[in-house]
C-alpha cells in the first residue's frame, strides 16, 4: 500500500493535543516502567470530559480461564432482549482497564442504544499470550450463555475493541468460527492491530510523533508475545489466518496518521475478498486513539456516532439464523 501523497495535515485539534502531550515531557512507553505506562493511560483518560450519564452501570465478576474476570455492564435503560456490544479495551495488551475506556463505552452505549459489556482481561507481561485472547473468548461464551440474565438477545451480540482490543475482537470471531458454536453477530475493529509480523508504509511514515510510535508497538508486542513465533499465530495476528470466510460483518475504522493504519485497512480488504460485508472508514487528520480524545478533539465525536449507527443498524437486521 503506497502512501497517499494527497494526505491532509494533522487536524488542528489533534495537533493541539500533541503539543500539550509534548509539553508534559512524559517518557515514551518504551522507556517507561509498567507502572508508569499504566498511569500514563489513566492520566490521559482523566483529561477527557466528564463521563456521559448512562441509565445502568454495574460491575460484575465472571469466571474466566485464569480466575475471576471483572466486567462492567452499561445499559441505556433497564434492558430485556437488547442488542449488545462486548468491548475489549486497547492498550497494547499491557495497559488499559475498565476505567481507561469508561467514557468511550458510555458514549457507545448511549449512541448505539445497546448494552455494552467491557471486559477487564488479563494484561501482559504478567499474563503472556494467549491469556488475553482466552479471557475475551471466555467472556463471549459467558455473555452468550447468560444472555437472558443480562437482558440481552443472544443472536445480537457484537464484539469490538480499539487497538489491541480490536485485535482481540478479531481473534474472538476467528476462534468462535473454528469452534463451530455460537458466533458474534458483528465485529467493530477500531484502529486494530492485526499483524505482528510485517512492516508497512504507515509503520514507517508515522513511526514517531503521532502518540503511538513504532517503538512503542514493538515494546507492547515484546511484553505480550512469548516469542517471535507467536506473532505468526492467528490468535495473535488475525491477518495470519488462512481464511476469513464466514466471519460476521465488520466495521473497521482507521486513522490517517496511525502506524497501524495499513494493517487495519489490509485486513478490511482481505475480509472483503472473503465475502464478508465490510465498512472501512479512514478518519483523515486523526491519530491512533483519537476516539478517546473527544474533549480535546471534538472532531472525533462524529466517528463514534458513525460506528454506533452502523452497530445499531447491523444488529437490528440480525436474526437467530446467524447462530447455532
């Protein structure tokens, strides 16, 4: 994929955020301790606007492969047989939490008029690959099995996530297809990491200066993967899957100035070639992680609304025929 030489400049609101971030003199992720990196994501979340009110928000714990697995449930109203989005937060499989993505989950819940269930999967390096994927798949099966108790329709459960969470959402769709059991009705992949194996033009063109750097991605992958060989496994790199046929409809959002842009768009192209309905949206002038910056980057909000509209429409058209 060649670089688009007609690219617009970074959006002025994004540039203002980047200037503010540089003024903090925070060390880059790859030069940080785990604690510093995790506190940095929490700090960025605190810069955002007050959280949107949601009718129902509650924390629960379910049984996961490694023990108790915290989840947070958001509902726009007391629900019964509602569509749902099972959400996996970003953070390079190393950082991020229910708190870091609370505002985004609230916004998606209200805008999509669906239940959102956020999953606090185990993080690396304390829990290496495939622990996060195992947790996310287990969460999907739990939500499907207990849909009635959760007030949701088992035929209308989408999976989604941003960055590493988008990677995990894609992995869950592949794993559930292979298992022959219940499968998600849709997948929402927001600037996803889809391939640990290859260099891309966007990795080179935007390797530094746009919040997420190539060095940081290598740092995250180094913490997550047990060895370089793991990066060739479809459970780590969905793009390594031999076939993408039979997967649910996808909305894939990328950002123009994002090292991960090209791998997300290449994954969308492969899905399309496999006959999967795909909406691919590149957000011009934006950077990785911009959906969590709506206070400082108000221009990000329309993208959230577009994702939510697609999710609402897609799940309204889903029937039990998509599931077994």
